[in-house]
C-alpha cells in the first residue's frame, strides 16, 4: 500500500509548460481523479507518474522515495490504457501472465493468481480467448486484470472508459470503483468526463493549462468551485450578478441580487458596492407561480423526456437555465417565480 | 447479399476478360515451358522430335548445376539476411521516431527504385571494380596494397543486390510497425519489461507479418535477379538466372534452359514454403 506525493512537478516541451509546478498528496488507498479539458496536462502528469515521460522539475514520491530517476518497469505500477493496449498475439491468460513472468513468479503461484484475478474481473472461462474475440467491455476488464494481477503499488488509469458506449461506461464506473475499494489500491484516474470523476473519486484534481485549479471532494468541486473555469467545467452553471452590501469580517458576505439579499460564505473581505458573481446550479432552482423568489419570463423550453429545459430571463437581465419536471409546464413568455434556497448560491473565489 | 450467394453467370462474365488475359499470356506460356523442358535438344532447331527426361537428369547429375543452385540460394539468403538487419532499424525509425525530415528519409528509401536497375548495377561496377572508387581510395590512403576482390564474386553481387532490394524489405516492415499500437510497448514496460524485453516479446512478434513479407520479397527477387548478377558477377560467378538466360540465348538450348528455369522456380518455392512454415503465426489464424 502506497502513498504518492507529487511536489512542484513540472514538464516543459520546448518553451511550453505542459505541467506547471503541481503538488498533490495522494493518501494510501485513495482514488483520485485528474480532471480537465484536453491539453490541461492531466495525461502528461499520469505519464510522469508511470515513468513514460521524463520529468523537467519537481519530485514524485512513492512512500517517501523519489522515483523520478526510476525507469517505468521498476516503478511497480499497474496501468490501464485508453485503448486497453492488450497484446493481440497473446491469449487473455498470456496477457495476465506477462507481468508475472517479468517478476519471475513461480508457475503454480502464477496460475492461482491469474485465476483469482479472472474471477475478480468476471472473466473466468475466457483465459484461452484472444483479445479480438472479446467485446470492448471484456477487453477493458482484461486490461484491468492485467494491471492488478501484478499487485502493483499504484493503479493508473488513462481515460479507460472513453471508448465504451454510454450504458457500458456507467456499468464500468461502478465496477472499477467497487474493485478499487475491495483491493484498496492507491489509484490515479485521468478523465475529461466530470460525471466520471465525480462518481468514482474520493477527491478530484481539476486542472487547467498545466496547473491545478482546485483539489477537493466531488461535492466541493461541484458546489463550491474555486473559479468560473471549474464551475463551468464540472457542470451547467448559472451566473447571477450581484452587489456587495456588507462584506463582513466573519466569513459572511451579504450580496444584493435579483433574488433578494443573499448571504454567502466568503473568506475575503469585500467592500460594500463591489460587483460580484454568484453561481447557481440549475437543479437548485424551483419554478413556480410569480411571487416566490425572483421574477422571470420564460424565453424558451425544450422537452427532453424526464425533464424540461427552460431558459428564463430574470428581471435584472440575467439569463438562467434550469430544469423542471413535466407535470408543471410553463409556456413561452409566461411569467414565473424563480426561487432558489440561499445556501445554493456560491460566491466565486470565496476561498481565496 | 453476400457475393457468394449471387445467382447466375453475371459475376463469372465479369472476370472472364481477366481470366482470358492471364490464361493466354501467363498460364499457357508456363505450360509451354513445362512441355519444353521435356523436349529433346535439336540440331539447328530449338528442339528436336519426341520427349525425354534427359534435361532433368543432366541437371541433377551434374554437380556444376547443383553447386550453382546452392550458390544462388546462398546469395539469396545472404542478401535477405543483410537487408533484414540493415532495413529493420530504418523501418523502425521511419515508422516510429519523431523525425524532422521523415518525408526526405522516406524519399531516400524509395530512391533506388527510381533509377533503372541496369544503371544502378553499372553504378556498382564503377564503385566495386579493381580500378573502382572504393579500391582507388583505399589504395591512395594506403590502407591496402592491392585491390580488394569486390567484383566478379558473390560478395559484389550481394552488395549490389542489397542496395537494389532494400526498399522491398523496409516498406513492408515499416507498414507492419506502424500498425503496432505504440501503447503496447508502454503497457509492457508498465508490467515490468525492460525496453529490450518489450521489443522482443511485443514489437518483434507483432511486426513479424511485415518481416515475413519483406524476406520473401527480397529472397524471391534475389533468386530471379538477372541484370545485377550478370553485370557484377561477370563470367566468373553465375547465378541460376544468369545460367538460364545463357542456355536460352547464348547456346540456344531451349529444352535444357526450360528445365533449369523450372528447377530454379521449384527450389525458390520450396524455400519460401519452408520459411513461411517456420515463421507461421498461430494468433493470426482463426
């Protein structure tokens, strides 16, 4: 079991900084996701942890030992690749045996470990198959088994579900998460899919432009985003303009908005009169008859089955998105009351 | 609808022109060669009356011809082996490395094919001859006292053939390596394999189809090469192809020449079958 510590890790390609001095401590057995758009440095970071990419600066420690100069094959990692990277000329069993052969594990033990892992990834009976004879989901489980059978210090996953269809992807999320909990292995998971990161991780590291924008448990990232980039990346978000009425020193801040005066958390002092932006997630909003909450007019609505998407213009000019159940339909141009509980508003940059 | 289920003569009519073309201009002449190889040598005519197995008896009982087959096979094997050793790294580099001048390098690999084979072989005579560039230079520097025998021997033929056929080795191997997913190498490393082990256990077996194709191409081309061996080998070293042409054109022995040609073909075919058997890939089947 291993604790991973990344300290001021940097990777430069020419003059470009792909990874720009990031630091994260990953606890023993923790499942951590690196989340961000393509080109944010998440995959480069993973490759540096794996040892496939040289490090330009900083340190990567496994249980306190700096591994920056240790070649990939000596780092004792298990890695799952986006395209599975199964050896096409080997059977499932041979794929699983490869890492054990490299470790010179004795034949009888090898057999028992392989059958145990096959059972774990629910592929008992598939040992003699070649990868191309398996479905995408099965190949994915072989890749997972191959990474786990060597009982590595850490498990690294590089967008492993990106090539699967939506239904299978959700099944595999649960499968991987359960498996990781059972094995209790320290795991780093790279993805650009916020739902994946949210549902699977203990903590999420959101990255933009080679830097960490925010580290936190999924609820932190979603409900208390550090900045607008994070707020927008992890889901649909409404922006509500406001003016500070009272920037108290007690960590509270009263902001005047079209929803009335909202008291939000703020570690920073704001002078009265300062213009600020509050975030409000669409699902926090309740639509009703005019009277409760802010006044708004329905601009348009889109039926999407279980929910209806509304675009609503508020009195002050802000346009917000929200969803509502179809049992309570509003027509276009209808005047509505837009209500949201005060604790669902969040002042951007509040923690800074 | 699968093509196999098609009813009627339509599809057969479509391939008829191709079948006729091949039949008339390829299969019939081949059959004629087989027939010719059993004919009696003629006096002043291409062949005489009646049939005989004598041409084959002459081939199998004369150690001169057997030795020549061995020689030809040896030259073919050596050329193939050198092409493989020299060509594989080039193919690897072209397929994998981030090269600035990949286009140029690719062009250089193809360049031997752009110049006629006669010209290329003559070029080698200029380089390899006793008065050639290589020997002259070495003599002038004082590294050697008398010219090295680079021409009129198997060595010279192999050198020239390697140059001529190298692209046929590089291109299929390059294509095969390009088809191997780069993350497989990374996967092997992550499982504890060193770079060399990852190469040996993963990349090499997966590029085997390309190696196999390249080897067969170069070997077959080397066996049947005529221009290069005749120019570089001169009168002293002859390959089977050269002897066949001698028999057909110089001494006008059509029946015996045909028998020789067939023996060369069969020898080559046997060698290729043995090679294909040895390098057969189990995982490709089924």
